[in-house]
C-alpha cells in the first residue's frame, strides 16, 4: 500500500476526487446508458446518473473530513 495516493495530502486528494465527480456529472447520460446496457436492461430502467455523481461528491466530502 504506500503508493502515490497515500503520499498525497488531503487537499490534493480532494481536488482529484472533485474532478472525478465533475467528469461523472458531465458524462452522466452516456454513463447511465452504458451501465444500463451492461446490466442488460432497457435504457428507461437506468438509475439517474446525476444522483450518483452527487452522492459520490457528498461521500468524499464526508470522508475527507474524517481523515
């Protein structure tokens, strides 16, 4: 374990995680379609990706405050 992620400070990790969440949000429609197809379901049954990207952002905020 001791890779580059572990050596980063919390501010740098937070910026990277926010960028990750931004990319998910920007590409939410395509990601929702791909994930839905991957699960073998119709597109109309896809989980709304905006919710997932915001959940990731909120979860990361909480975790960064506890570490």
